[in-house]
C-alpha cells in the first residue's frame, strides 16, 4: 500500500531520489518542473491562466543540498493528478 500523505520522497535501491506530489485535477500539460542548482521546483501553470482563481494552487520546491541537479536529468510525469519525479544520483 502506498503513502497516504500528499507528498512522498524516498531513495530507491539504485540511489535515485523519487518524489511524489498529489495535485488533484491537474493535467500533465499544466505542470511545470524546473531544476536549477540544488533545487527542484514544481507548479501548476494552468491556474495562472484560468479564470478560477478560487481553486487550489499547487506549487513547491525541494532542496537537495549538496547535490547539484542537471535539468536534463530530472524525469517527471503526471498521471491521475499525481506528479512523480525521479532525480538520478550525482
């Protein structure tokens, strides 16, 4: 059984960092993930364009000191309102 929390992070057996964030109602095309330096940021870019400003807003960041992240290496997918990110080991 998976985690019941809205956010989960764990290190896999091969040293990757796995991050999961619940973002109910958000589609893959509306999620942006930005990795720079030691930080991975994620947010729902659709809310900024839409008319429903009373709806939920999803955004956050994870600092991975002292690990430097290369943007091209952070993989992510959104399925059924769940953002999953994988950061490979340094």
